[in-house]
C-alpha cells in the first residue's frame, strides 16, 4: 500500500506541475477551438507542416481498433465509459505533449501514444502502472519509451526492470510463418487478380496513356490498381512514397548495348539523392500506360492549384499549352479576366451546360425580423406593368460567363433543379449535391454576397484543409507542391463518394495524406462487400496489404539471382541486413542458391578447391571462403561484425555454412572443441566462478555452444562428403543438403537447458585439466599468447 500511495503521490504531483495550460498548437475535437484537458480527442498542429494530427485518449487494447469517427463522441452519450480514469487520462495527455518535442515523424508520435494508451488500459486493472507485470511490458514493442517517461517522473519503483523487446526473427522459416500470419507475402492468386483488374480498368486507355475517344475509365479503381502495379514493378514503400510522386511520364534510357532501361523520378523516404528508380521491364508497358494516363488526366487539377496559388494570372499564364474542350472554348470570353468559376469551367470542373442565376440588384432582397431573416422585394413594377415575380429579380447565365461582381444568396439550396433557390445558391456555384450547415458556417458569408467574396472564402477553406498549401505532406516531414504532384485529385470531380462539406465540391483539392486512403481502402475487407475492389471484379472478397508487395518483389528478386546488395539499393534501404527481413525463401531455396555458388571437384582430395574470385563471381551471388567453411554474407557491402567466444570466429553465425568431409575445417574445429572444454572445466572447478550471475550465464551459454560444436563435428565426419551444412538461427536444427539431388535433411538438436547444466555441475566431482600439447601450435596460429 505504501508503494501505491507513493505512486499516486508522484503522479498527482506531476499532474499539478505540468497540467496548468495547454500549448497553443492543441485543438479540440472541432479542429478550431482551443483544446481542453477534458477532450477525448486532440488535434495537434505540426509547427513545420501546419498539419493537424489526431490523438484519441480512450482505452486501447492490442488488436482492437478504436473509433475513427469524431462524430461518435458527439452522438454517443456513453463514450465516457471508454475513457481512462482521471489520473491515467492526464498522464497519457502529458506523455503525448512530451513526444511532440521528439525529432520523429508524426506517425511515430501517434504510434507511441497508442502504445502508452494500451499500457494505461492495462494499468486500470491493477490501479497502478507499478503493478503491471513485466510480461505485459515486454510483449508490447516500444513500451520501453513510455516506461522511460514514467521512470523519469518516479512513477515506477526501483525494482521494476526496463522492458526488453526481442529483435524480429530473421530466419527464412520464421519469416515464412510470420508472412502467412500477417499477410506479408502476397498470394500468387492475388497477383493474377490484380493483373486482370488492371487490364479491365485500363482497357480504353492507349499504350501512351491517352483515353480513347468515347472511352471510359473508372478513376476510383484506376488509382489503387495503379499503386498495386507500382508495388510489383519496384519494391517501394507505397503508402509513404507514391503520394509524393511528381507529375511525369515513364522515362526510358536506350543504351548502345543491352535492353532499354525504364525508370521513374521517385523520391524515396530515406533521403537518397538519386531518385531514378528502376522499373521492371516486363511491367514497363503497363506502368507507362498508367503513369502517362494520370499525367494527362489530373492536369486540370494541377492548373486549378496554379490559379489558387496566384489568382492574378492571365489566361495565357494559367493554361499555357492546355487544350480546352472546343465546346467549352466557344462559351468562354478570354477578353475578361479569369475568376475561380470560369477557370474551373474551362478545366472541366462543371458540365458544359451548367446554368446559374445571379441577382439583378442587391435591393431585390429585404431583411426582415422573421425566422427566415429576409424576403424578396416584390411589388408593382412600372417597367413590367405588373407585380414583380421572383424570377424577375434573377438573370440566367452559363457559369462560363459569371463575373466577380455577380450577386448570389447565401442559401443552402435544394436538390430540385427547378428550384430557383438552388440555381442562385452557393450549392449551385460549388456544384455539390449537399452543403452542410457546418460548411456554410465555415464560409462565414453574409446573406447577399458577390462572387469575388465567395471565391476568397473557397480559397480560405482550401488553406484550412491544407494549412501548408500548396505544399502537402504525406504524414511525414516530406511534402510536395500539389501543382507538381502526379496524384493531385479533386474527389468530387471524379465521382468519389464524398459529399460532406467542402469535399463534396470539385473545387476542393484533397491533401496527399488523404490520398493514401484511396490507395489502401479498396483492398481491405469491410462490412460493405462492394467497397472491396476484388469483390467488384468477381474475385470474391480478398485482402491485400500494399506493403506485402514489397516483400513479394524482394523475394522474387532473390529467387531470380539478384544479389542482396542490388535488392537493398533497389528497395531504397540503407542497410543490406534489413533486406533479409523481406526475403521469404525457404531452407531448400537458400541451399540451392549456395550450391549454385560453389563448384565441387570429386577428383581432388580437398573438397574446397574453388578460389575466392570464382566463389564470388559464379552465380552472381555473395559468398566467400572462411577458415572452416563458406560465408554467404555480402561482405563487400556489409563488413562482418560477428563476435563469439570460440577460436574459430564464424562458429554460431547465421551466415556460416560447412561442408561434410572438409578435413581442414574438421581438424580446426576439433582443436577448438578441446580448448573450449578445457576452459569450461577450469571454470567449473573454481569455487568462486559462479558467485557472479554474469559468469554463470556465460558458462551456461558457452556450454550449449560447445555441445553444438561437438554435434556439428560429428555430422561433418559421418555425412556424405560434399554435402552442405547450415545451422538454424535458433540453434535448434541442422540442415544437410545433398549437392546432387538438392534434397534437404533436417536433424533436430537437443541442447540441455540451463537447469540441467547447473544440476550437472553440482553432481560432478571437481577435476583438473590442462591444455594439450597439441594445442600450442593452434594457439600460436591464432596469436593467442597467454
């Protein structure tokens, strides 16, 4: 109880010190008003990009998705049941403020806040963070970040151990098992389905990316299937990099010797200076068709952004060589200065015959004290010699003829096209089927407004939606000018099902961070089957994670004999070791790769007769000889940093392979075995050796290694000469590959447990050993003088 009280005391003290006033960058659930400590959701504005990022402060459990809609908290009165207790809620918010100062991406900040929420949700069971079992901390990756924060503020007792998270498994078998569980490896049937969908979607598009006359393409499906195609043509980070693609066509180099080389200007997420990203030649025709199509198809949006950036541009400066539809061109007056609506019309944002009404005179509207607040100023008209009607106050125009001084009413409008209120309302000029009350409030316009004022209000909303406009960011510190972006999209212009607020108008350009939902959502499974692109094209509901395509291409590239160094560079990785996590080849495939790298000569007494140069050049795959076998790590790219406690430096390394019957290797390994047995015996006979826990742990680990070495030597002697031997990364199996049949035999290794080894120490009588005379030359060979 004393520890619990101490924890609560420190927590209350911390909250009292730091929870006085919130930073100016924190906004409430409406994204406009200043945030409060009681809010279930905060929007925190990034000081550099000015983007507002969402943080939710409800209970969270691993594997359970929390609500993604803010309206849930406005409509559901029981949402307080989802909140953490008062002190844990404030602690989570303080930690969220703390991580804003870290030099990491916004996605990483949000992820750390989620992990902290999961920890605090668990703490609710125990009434204290200090009571959470270590097993829970260790099972949640990155929880050690939150643990450090709590420890720094004395919310954890000194007896608590910092969480230690085990590195991701790297062996091929483990990778395949994990891939099947988490969909990291894309199924081949899914690849075929993506290809069929692509051909159906782009059937009316020429090989150069032009939509054929009277042809049709569903842009809603064209975007995600193109992203999947790019994932197959190059192993890239699709979610974070494709939104940043510049407006371009596929580029091709034609060397004097060899096949043409295809590439895209592709700025990666790792900051490489060379952005020329190779595209597989076999998929180059499809990539050319899709990329070139979007180069042409989204050109109107890019020119619209150009106008938003500078509304003072002339028609010539704005459109340059853009070809306006001839039917539209006839209705435009290029002697008049462009405005937002005539520009949008020229670029195809409105139908060709888009009629609107404007007021003849501001005095035709009279303000009243009624609930409506106004009425038409109708009465006897001398000119008409009759009572004025509503339509007498309006002038009909095609929207291509409107001017800055035309007047309209700030009305919500209706859905009936015959309704005059609809024709002269903001709804008609924004070309949207629905304008919400919130949208009208954000426009903040008077009852009667001229088009210039409406234009300024629309531009203001665009800046609110993308605070850094025209630069838009993809959830990181990397952004792109929308005028230069390949995926510069107006959702409503292409019939996306977005009707709320400004998104329902083609005059709204969406941020590239939201473009990512167009990439991923069609490949997910939801309550509505028709939202799944596979289901719509007759393949049933299937799930495809775009990142799994990166794993798929890396694996296929490795199977095709491409060196790991090339795969790493192609994938935009800074370390070749990271590539192993993305290559899901089995033991059979890895052994086959090694066999193709080696050349055995049965007429020689020494099995390893191949030279280093031959070993590295044959098959184009990384391999080199060692004192006891073969190393398959690409040492020219990643120098060896493996260290062990044996005289043979490669023993125990995942990249090390051995050859049955290799006399020189067996001799050296046997000498090493004898020396290690002497070391273990000398420590075992010393009464003071196991006073140190570290020394005891070393003795247990080294004993297991010595037993493994003994079994390895036995296998190298007993199995058929020339067969390959690899030890699994978890040291539980040895794989033996027949170099002729390529058949693989697996031998399970049973290493004694730490308890069995410690029990053996107590049961054995002490005995002395000395280094054999035959070891002296070997020790001298390793430069071990003492």
